[in-house]
C-alpha cells in the first residue's frame, strides 16, 4: 500500500539531520585564502615504482608499440580498469592528503554540503507534492481562497530561498578551496617542471607525460580534454550517490509494503525501457571501444599538423617554403579519417532496424505506461494527487540521477589516467641529477676550472650518426681555449656537454679532477657563465634581459649598467627611447613586459639588430662573469655579428675578467669562426666530424700545415 505523504516527512528530515551533523563550525566563507607552506604540504609523492609504467601501458594500442596521443581517451577494457585501480591506489591518498592539509575544515564542510545537496531534490519533490495535496483538499472542500494559495506559495518560496542560500554558501566555500587547490597543484607542477633538464625532456614519452599532467592541472580550472574533472569532482559522485539513494528510499516508502513485488519490478522496467531502447538504437559511447593503431597514428599526425600551424617558431620556414597548403591538406586527411572512425564507433552508421528504433519517441511512448503500477493500487488506497506527483517526479529523477552518475563515472575513469600522469611527472628524476649516494660537492679553485675530457661520445636522441666521437681534451686551470672548425663539426654540442646542458653517452668528463656525473648540475652552474649561440631574446626591458644573468642583482641598476659597459653596449642603451627601461621585442609570443619585472614604460616594443642583441647577451653573461665563484667562461660565437672593433673590445674585457692583475682566475673557452680571434687563446682545438683532429697552440698548428693551417690561410 502507498504510504501517505505526511509519513515521509520524518524520514526525510531525519536523513537531512544525520547528514547535517557532518557540518563543522569555524568555517566562515569570508575567511581569507589559506595557502600552506609548500615545503610542508607538498612532500615528495610516495608512489608505486610502477606508476610511470602503468601510465605508459594505458597508452598502448592493442599489441602494437604505438601509443595514443596525449589526452586521448583510454578504452574501457579489463586491462585499463586494473591500471586505473593501481593509479588510484598509488596517487589518490597523497593528492587528497595534500588537499586536506590545505583546508581541512572547509573540505569537511564541502563534503557535508554535497551530501545535503543530494537530499534536497527529495525535499523539493516532497514540498511540491505537499502543496498539491493542500490545494486539492481546499478545492475539494469548496473553501478555496487566495489566502490559501498565498500561504502555500509563501512556504514554497521559503524552501526555495533556503535551498538557494545553502547553494550560495556551498559555492563560496568551494571557490575558496578550489582556488587554493589550483595554486597548490600549479605550484607543484611548475616546481617539478623546472627541475627537469634537456636530456629528460628529449624523451617523447616524458613530453607526453608532461602534457597530460598539464591537462590534469588545468582541470582544476574546469578545462580538460575529458570534460570537467578534477579530484574535487569526486564531490559530484558523493552528491549524486546521496541523491540516488534518497530517490530509492522515497520510492520504497511509497510502494513497498502493500505493493506486490511484480508491480514494483514492472514500474522500474517500464521506466528503464527508453534508456534501453536508446542504447539498442546505437547511442553507445565510443569510449568502450579499443583504439586501433591506425587511429593512434592518424591522431598523432593531426596533432603534429595543428602544432605546426599554431607555432610561431616554425612560421618563417612555413612562409619561406610555402608549407601552408601541405599542412592544411595533411591535417584535413587525418581529420576526415578520425571523424569517420568516430561516426562508426558512435553507431550513426547503424542498420535499418536501429534507424527505425531511433525514430520512435520512446520517452513519450512509455511515459503513460510508467504510471501503471500506481494505477494498479489506486483502487484500494486513498492515494492523493500529491502522492501521484511525488511518485512520478521521484521515478524520473531516479533515472536522470543514474544517467548523470554513469556519465560522471566515465569521466572519472578517464581522469584517473591524467591524475596518474601528474603524479608520475612529480617523481621524475632529472637524468643529469646524480644519485644521492654519489653526490660530491664541487671543489672550488681560485685559479680557474681544470677540464679533462676522455673518449667522449654522444649521439642525439633518435639519431644514428654520433655528434661527438672519441673527443679527448685537457685544459689546465686558467687557460684559454679556442674551438674552431667547419659548420656541423660538433663545436656547439661539445660546449653544451661541457656546460652540463646535455649528457654524454660514454667516456669521461672530469672537472677539477671530479667526475662531472657526481656533481649536482645546479651546484656546478653557479661556477659558470656563458653566451649561447642561440641565446634568448626576451620580450621585456633591457634591464631584465641583462639582469637574468645574475638574478640577485637584477634589480640593481649599478650592476646592470656595469655589465652593459663591459660589453660595450652602454652607448647602444643610452640611444634607446627609455634607456634600460626600454621594452625590447624578442623572439617569444609573450608580449607582457611584466614577464620579468614591471619597471618598463608602456608603449611600443623596440626592435634590435642581430649585433645589438648580441651585445645584450654578452652583457647578460658579464653579470655573473665577474663573480669570484665563477671559474669557467664559455662563449659560443659571441661576436659573430659584431664588427672588428667591437669584437676586440669584448675579448679584451674577457681577458681582463679572467686575468685581473695578470693572475689566472678563470678558465675561458670560446667557439669562433674567425681564426684571427683564435690566436688570442693559449690552446686551439680543431674539430671535424665530431672529433678533435688537431690540438695545440696557434704556432704549433700552423707548423703542422694541416687542416687548421689551410683554414687559417683561407680566412686571412
């Protein structure tokens, strides 16, 4: 027998009170944002050693070796379900412990309010049903007045106001928690990303890992390739489960007891038929299908063409070689293939039966039959219109909630792999970073850095021809070495290895007698200053462009001015519209002059020539070069765009810095095509095909009458 409406109120109220006991005091939504100290909250993630392997395995396509594109959805397979379970078990405790430590009371409040929010639909249905019953009684009694209608409407408005107030408080609390969470995960991602070195980032799987980690971080803003997902979206699961069980409880209170079991089964079956027929009609989700190797390759090709089209780095070559039509055509072919696969997987190419079924308005057809169980018991009960309304509304809400729950679970399943990528990325150890047990401190020398290179070999990732092979070199502390050779002979590659930007495959590199692989790169870099051949041109002020050479003195006008004068750039800067505060147009896409500091004057970006930019880069190196702890100065083609007078000034300055008062305090290495400049060095290394073929003083190499002598005579 159907229970009357008033008997449901104590049960619903008791459920709300029980859930409300989780609310904790002291959580005013007007409290200031609490940002915990990073070192206290973000400890090294304790994860399974197989975390990276599980994430990588989830990207495999079938039995092949190809991988899904970053951000691609994983198919729902037993293997991926097991991998998702491993990732959740490894990552979830640590992530939630960090979030919990951030705002324990607010998170408790958020969970409690989500539970209450799940009960609110039942209150809403009950209130509306009760109002219908009251109006029915008044109308049937013939005592209908506007006052009755106003009173019932006022009660409904009070309920709506209370619900809106609860939603407002919950939303304010969630915004504060999620703002802190966005800062927390964003800071952690930046911290670990900046630790990674060039050899680590050269691994394509690592790049894909970082890309999916970035998607996870952006999901806290509500933007993700898998839709809205973040750990806080698990709160939606709590709310939906609470709502689902409340609907089930209300239905059981209305129908269980005197209602036959077969009537209840008939009610649920008839309500579920539209969803079942929609599934048969082909509205399946493609996420359950395995992704083929063809789709993986096509998706990767589409993404590669999209990056070419959007990247400013490749724009000159695209314009010069007219690559636009080829990029567009390749992208179009890949996109059409992917769209065709999506259509087949989503069932839009289904057969005639499915098409006919999809034409039937299933919800409208079965809506009348859903009331059959209620009609079967009406003859023996005093069921009211309010009870009928509550039954219909609750039954519809039950399946809508179940559908939303399934969708959320699907989104959660895909998001687990993004979470796994984030956790795996935070555990990456830079390849240049030695094991803790092998680390030794750098041995400072007041006479410069001694360098010994023995049988050094290196091949770029993915390459087959060694860039360096069997390189042998010995530089005593305080010496000056010039490296010369033809283009592509390996000079810049050797420089990057000596600077510990790249690692080497085999051989030995000793610095002051210590194996470089036992030194922490950050410790070593404090003793080095350099000018790279492809130096950076930042879209910011002259002062910031120079100051990045030694950040502690970036805000010091005296230090920046001194570095500019040493590089011979003083007159150049004085000729600029705003001196050191002039904003320069670099080679990046960021036009914000506040990227480094906000002391630049607003206005148009100022462009510099290649030689002028080279003076800025040399000034940047001189910011640190004068420091007493710096023992090695390395310059890769530092004066290639300068005239002979400016070139002489720069090398005279280098010599003054490296040998103040004639004492050798710094080792100097410079790469140059100008062999007349190489004569200034104590030793010269001639490189060909990735190895050093000649080594000695300028006079010794000329006396051999080999490659260096021929190159020198051809250049003078």
